[in-house]
């Protein structure tokens, strides 16, 4: 890796560190840079897409009691999968 590339990488790291996720993603996406935020597990589990697709379900475990767990990942329109 060349010195110039290392310098640019460090500049980008500094730029990102001073901004929120949206402040990084929006301008890069507007400039046609392929970019997506990386979420923490808690953000993913509580996110709108996860909720809308019922991707986390509550089940009764024989020894652990009530647990939250990922549901069946494939969703069919007329015949829903089961966890």
C-alpha cells in the first residue's frame, strides 16, 4: 500500500469519526459510492425491517422459560414458516 493511500485512508477515518452514521452514509450514497451502515446486534434486532418481517419471535423453552429467538428466515405469502 502506497504512502498516499495510507494518508487518504487516515483522512477518511478522521472524517468518519467526527460524524453520525447518517452524516457519513447520505453524502457517500449521493455521490454514488456503495455504502451501507453496519449495525450493532441490538439495532438489527430492534430495527423496523426485523419487526415488519417477524424475524424475532418469543417462544417457551422447556428449561429456560420464555426466550426470544430468530424465527424461520423464509417467508411465504400463503404458508408462513414456523420456528
